[in-house]
């Protein structure tokens, strides 16, 4: 009888222990595993997703399995604006968002939406990799009223340059006159398209294909990988490289989440983010080349246009927003291009 009782007690003990370990999700070190939710709005074949996957792998490696990053792509948990709100509340841990979306939360981020700020791609990355870029990430921690924003910037991801594509060739601002061009719901982008003589039309990314197909808008502006992944080449066959903006994506973490992590874990997160940025840039360059090949194979005509008339036409936009912090950073960015 004693043997049966002992055996029964042993079995109960094993089951309870197994349940506890399953609930705690132990990592490689045997401690409870922390699971961080990361979101973005792009498909899984996009270079951004590959960058976040690399980030997740590096976090798990550095933490020896004690921290796992669970990725939700394709806007599964909401729009970028919604993601930012959830980041601030601490109900979401990590998100990739465009700095264009950040401008509504942290005004200095509008700097990146200004047209023709960067001379070329080399100038762009020389800024982001410099102390200027790091300080701009730090600025995201403070909102317009000077209070903590609840947002902490980790690193930049490449989103290339944004360019116009329509159903007719765009060689100069005159070619945009009267066209309805889809833009992000960003006041700077809206002012830029107005300055070029077109009618800015904010439409959500998910609704854009149908809007182009039905003639609700005549064109849009974005980078080659996004143009291809959205299959916009099926409704727009003219793509003009005018490189009007270079708006980086930013990998963010909730300040609430960050404060819950140990100093050592925060270091793992930052190191993984820095490495993922380098990885994502390489993936981005490969993605652009692949997208251009596909565009040509689908009959898209690609133009390299003279930026000078576009830059001149949008000078009033830069003048309008160039004050305070934005002017301070613009002066430094110009200096790096000399």
C-alpha cells in the first residue's frame, strides 16, 4: 500500500513539475522565457521581414533562449499608427514603422518626410550611421510637449527612396499637373505633392491597388520592392526614379517593455538590432535588384529623371517645416554632404 501511495505521489509530482515548466516556457538556461511581440505591415517576402527575422534570431542567440521574439507580419495586429499607440501603452513590445507615421507622434521625425534632403544613398546612410542618426533615434523618446513618448528607437531599416509611378511617364513636375497621387496620411507628403502640381490623395496601402485599378487615383509613390510586392505593375506601367524622399523604417521598442528588462537583456536587444540593420540593408539591395528585374519583365518602363526642377518646386515645403529641431538637424545633414 505504501509503495502504491509513493508511486502515485511521484507521478503527481512529475505531472505538476511538467505543467509548471510548460507554463513558464523555460529557455536554454532553464529560466522562464520572455516572449516579445514584434509587428510590421509588410509581407513575409519583403526585406523588412527578413531583417526582423534576423533580429529575432540574434536576440534568441544572445539570450541563450531566455528571450524569444514572435513576429506578426502583414499588419495582423493593426496599422502602423495603431502599433505606435500599442507601443506607448505597453501592450505591444516591438514594431517596425515608417518615420512618416512617427511624425504624428514625435514632430522631429517629419525631417525624413521633407523632399530632397539627401543628396544620394551614400549621403543618406552617412547621416543615419553618424551621431546625428543616433541622436534622432534618441529624440523619439520625447513627444511634442516634452514628455516621455513611450517609444524607444532601436535602429534604422532601409526603405530606399520613394518615387512616382503612374499610367503615363513622369519626367518633370509639369507631368504631374492635375494628377491624383496617392500619398501617406502625412502632412509633409501632402504639401510636397501639392507643390509639384498634383492632387494628394491619402489612401490606405491595402486599398491602393483597387484605387489605381478603378481610377480613384492616377498614381502613387513608393520604392521598387513595395511596388512589386503589391503587384502595382499590373495597373501602372511607368516608374520614375526622382528619389524625392528617403524615409527610413525604424525598429522600435516600447519604453515600458524596455524598463522591464535587465540591463544585460537591453544590451542583447540593442546589439541584435544593430546587426539586423546591416543584414536588412543587404537584403534590401538584393530586393531592389530583384524588383527591378521583375518590373522590366512585366513591361514597366523605368526612368531616371533630373531632380533639379523637382527640388526647386518643393523648396517652399522645406522652408515651411525647417524650424526649431528640424532646422538644427537639416543644417547638420547638409554639412555631411559637403
